[in-house]
C-alpha cells in the first residue's frame, strides 16, 4: 500500500511517461489513461485475486464515503462488487440501478441492470427463488416499456410460472396484470392471458382487496379483446345475480347463434356455461348443452393452443346438472375426472371434483353424500397444494353443509 507521497510520485512518473493525464486540480483532481489499450494491459497484468481485492476496496470506499455516488450511480458499486466476485453484495445495487433507470427513464439501461441482477442471483447458493420471481417481474415490465414486447411477454409468463410453483400469489397476480395491460395497449394475443387472470382470481380468494379489484378489471379488459361476454362473467364472479342475469339475457336473445364460429367460439361457450350454471338458467342450459354435446370427450383448447381448460365433459356435466338430468351429468363428470387425471390437469380435476360433489349433494340419492365427501376431500387437497384459495373456500363451505 503506497503512502500519499509515494503515490503522488508514482502518478507523476506515469504522467511524465504520457500513460496518464490529469484533469482538474487537487482536491478534485482525476487521472485517466490516455489510451484504452494501456488501461486494459495494466488491468490484465494484475493477478485476479489482486484485481478482486482492489474492486472490493473501491466498492467499500464508495459505500462508506460517497453517499451521493451510491444514490445516483448504484451500478458503479454493483460493477465493483461484481468484479470482486461478491455477487451477493452486487445484487441489491444492480436492482437499485434498474429501479433508478426506470425512473429516469432509461429503459434500455434498466433492462441491462436487471439482467445483471439476475446473473448475480444465479451465483448465490441457494438461489432465492422468490427474489428471482420479483426480478423477472421487474424485468418483464421494463422490457415492455423499452418496446421489447414479445420478449417482455415471455419474461412475464416465466415470472408467473415460477410464482405459481412457489405459491407466491402476489407476484403471480402482478405478472398477470402486467400481461393484461400489455395485451390491451400493444395488441398481443389475449387468449393465454385469460386463464392466468382467472387463476389469479382463484388464488386471491373471495377476500375484497385492491388486487382483487385490479384483477377483475384486467380480466374485463382482456375478455373484451377476445370477444368473450366479459360483463356478465364479471357480475357472476362478484355474485351479483341480478346484473348477471340481465347481461346474460341480452347475450342469449338469439339463442347464442350470433356468436362467431371462430377460434374463440369455444372460449365464449365455456364462459357462457359458467354464467348459465351460476344463474341456474335451465332454458339456456338446454341450448348450450345441445351446442356443446357434439364435442363431448374432447379437451377445451383456446385459439392456437394458447390455453387449455381441461375436459369439455366438465362443462356438459354442469349444464346437465342445471337441467337436473342427473344420470347424464354423472356420466359427463366421470368422463371429465378420467380425462383431466390422464392429462394431469390438476386444477381442472379439482374443479370437476367440486362440481360433481355439488351435483351429488343436490341429487341426494343413496350413497351420494359419501361419494361427495370423497370428491370434496380430494379437491381440497389439490386446491391447497396449488394455492387455489377461492376453490378452497367454496369446498370448505360445502363440507360444512354436508
């Protein structure tokens, strides 16, 4: 370590040799290499351990003595900690740099900083998966602002997938909301976003909250983009029977014959089925049942395989139950149980078990109560494992009534 006198002498020799030049006067003086090649050569001539030591020292001095630099250039501290091999120390500064760049705004730089943060996270053992989800969410939102729309969509779906696996409900909901906003403003396909928003509603449960309101609003916007009857669906989700019935009556005035037979027709049919069974509208249930019956035994796939809603037989079972055609309903639900289990569509299997149990309890024949309890127990296990709070609440309420 050089003292001040020796350091000044060494710097003077480098200036004299025209390797460095001086800017400003003490105490605000700065020294710069005259050529980048000289700087690279000098840097690479140091042993890696010595370079890392210097980077660590620089980072510590900046953090300890230069708070303004920390506040305005967190990427500088992040860089030195990264080069020092201290990714754990670098991570919060890369994240701060990303947040600050978004505020400036400098979205391209923010995207780079969030990528650096994710790289720093990868070097930690064990990796904090919740933090990875949060960084992916921030990265996806920033990529969208930077105009990288398709990449942003992919990143946000990655964030949602990881959040689902972790049971990180808030991150999943916020990823879904970001995708809904992107769909509305940029015009990307809305079909894969709808089931994610519905899953978000399931995970939030019946609790009234700002996130619930935002998710319902996002779902309404996205459904509007798909041509799905969003208003009636939202009313049914909120349990507002009178308003849902009025909207549904308007939709059904031509017996659903005016709904275009395009790639989104089946999506519309499934939502109309959900509304119809919520209302217990038997005349419309008979119409929808006949429209969907030719597709019995098939899987509901929306658009270009953008989303899967499980076995169609579940919807037929719900409509048959509304019509009190008990034998047909039971057969459809049995078919749906088999198909959803075979596809490992666990969330739709849980919905099937719950709806089948509801039908059995309503039919109330000998043995129905016992089978309904078994179905509800199985559905409850899945609902809890997948964090489906709304379904869990519905099942719990039904178990209390058995």
